[in-house]
């Protein structure tokens, strides 16, 4: 299994002493991706300031007659075990 971590940052614009506009990037959390040997990918997003520790699942297109709606993808039991089992250990 391969694991990739990403910072989640929020930009804040400010003007320095030379009157130049700058951007400060404040880290607010992380996203972790788990690339499994079977080709599947699981993701966890963590934003401690608001107490968020959540999994990310794709939205899938669903047809209802002549309408097209989006529905949340539902993880398999294997996905839940893999993501919840490692969310605090990384």
C-alpha cells in the first residue's frame, strides 16, 4: 500500500511594508490518500480546528426517469475498515 499526504491550506491576502500584495498560506488540516494493491484509493480529510475527521467518497451519477441526480458513493466494508483503521495511526 502506498500512502500520500497533502496539506489543506487557506490563503490570506495582505500587503507588506513595500506595499506589495502577498499571500500567506495557513495550514488548516491534512488529506491522506491510501493507494491499495488492488488499485482502489481511500481518502481521509482531517481539519482539527473544527473537529473534522472524515472520509471522502466519490459522488456517482444516478438517473431517475428523465432527470439526472448525484448521489454519494457508498463505501464497501473493506474501504471502511481500511480508512477508519488507519486514520489515527498516521
